[in-house]
C-alpha cells in the first residue's frame, strides 16, 4: 500500500514528458513572437530614419489626345480625385507632367480622367507607372523668375541650392530660406517662388544633409529635424553675406520641424523674423503614433520602435550617430518658448501629418500663430488645391506681421 506500481510510474513519466514538451513549445512560441516583434520594430525604425527614393506606385492606365490637349486616365484614389493641379512623376523621376482639372470620375470602375496642363519632361504617353506629388516644377526656370545656381558649404560638404533673387526693382532686405520635407527635394519649395518674387523677397531653395543630392551612400540617416537645422544656419549665413538684414524660414512637413529647431537653437536664430510652415511636423510623437495606426502596429511594437530611434542602445540597429530627441521636437509642449510669429498652413484633411498639434499650438500661442482654415487638401498640397489663396495668405502674413 502507498507504493507506485510500474504502470503508475510509466503514466507519470509520460505526463511529465508531455508537460515539459508543452512548456517548451510555449516558451519557443514566446521567443518567436518576441523575435518577430523586435524584427518588425527594427523594420519600422529604419523606415523612419533611412532615406529612400519615393516609389512610382500609381498605375498610368491610358493617355489620350494630342500633344497640346492630353488627358491622363488613372485609378481613382483619395489623392487623384482632389481638385487642383499636381505633379505626376514617372520614368524613375526623369519625367514630370503637370496634371490639372478632373474631367471625368467613374465611381464604378474607380478611375479618373484629368487634363494634362503641361508635360515638363519625358514621354508621358509611354509611361506605365508614376507617382502623385505636390511638386509641379522641377527647376526655377519654369517659374519665369530670376534664379542662380549656388552652393552652400556645410560641415557635411557642399549643398546645392537655387538663389531666387527676385525681379523687383527694389528687393527687400528680408530674405526667405525655403526648406523642403522628408523624402522630397528642393524642387518641392518652388511653389512659393512666384509669390515671393511678386513682393520682392529674395529666397534660397536649399538642400540639406541626407537629400538625394547630398546623401553619403547608404550611411545617411534623417534626424527628423534634430540635425538638419545646422544646414539652415549655413543658408542664413549666405543670405546675410549678400545683403539680408533678416530672414523668414519656410518649411514643408519635416521642413517645419527643421525650421522650429533653426529658430530656437541656431546660431542665426536672432536673424529669423518669422516662420511660414505648410503641413508641418509640430510634434513627432503624434505623427509617429498616427503612422503606427495606419500600419496597424500593436502598441508594444510602436513603443519599441520609438525606443530604437531615441535611445543610445539601438544606434547599431538604426545607424543613427546620436539618438533623436523627440521631446525637443515637440512644439505643443514647448509652446511657451515660441518667440517668433508663425503662419501655419495645415489642412484638416492631412492624413499623413495630422493637423491636431498645429491647432493646439495655434490655440495656446494665438498671440504669435496665425492659422487660416484649410480642409480639402492632402499633405502639403494646400497650394495645389488653391494657389491663389495660398499665395494671398503668405503675402498677407509677411506684409502684416513682419511689416515688410
């Protein structure tokens, strides 16, 4: 009595083996989930900081008509059905067409036909895929304004830029420094060229570190504004050396984050009279949270992604020389430090960089921030929807707030 039989011992041994096996499988599964989660976080962390070429992922279904009356047929997307004038880049960026009004929209086939305002370069009829963009000029010669090719000398090397000296008979001694967004080029900022020329304000359309024109092979990493502002200082140096008494920094998207840093940390910050920002990143936490939602990232993975770009331990993974200080880039939290007039142009339909932080900053700093209402444009495409209104808002701000 009380002693195990051989049969009982065998059953217990089998049960023990089964329990050990089950525990091992569970532990292995946990390890696999952890590895997969870490791998996904690495992937998104690198997508945030590693510069990449924008894909041409829009099908060009058909091009009809004659050279001076072309119509392009495209899939109907939230972008391609918007009113206004846009760029359609193709042939790996070598071609660009200016695409104008919607002529026909078929909700059944989900296609749209738009008038081609101009083919800037390339053979649109031969193109099969393209990229929808707010950039409608590739070079200042297309603006009918004066320009010069110049080179800015930065600690990372030469930065190509365009000087738009203005055709006005009496140029202002207030200059504009134009800073494009993440993944774009200096061509993006040319949309401001005509209005600045009309009010006699010389401007510099600059490139900066990590641009396609400047990249150091595969080693370039975006600082999300935490490093690129150094190059804005170099542009201001050039402006001051050539007659500028003060400057206004324009920024599109990440260019807005760069502008905020130049105005608060730059050695030339005392010469910055104001900021004009289009679809700006006012708070990177909000932008990255939004991107996590759009990409269906679980919260733990999103948090690990943020850790990787903000902590020293992940430098070997991300390739960042120094972690990015997202707190320093949060201008809702830092609103009390703002000391320059700001024009915020930010559409409430912007799904890439939500307008919430811009509105928050405008509410708490109503003494310095002007924010007109825009509600139908996609990210940084307010000019494309209504260029006349955009240019009026910019001109009125510069002339009234800066007393030009």
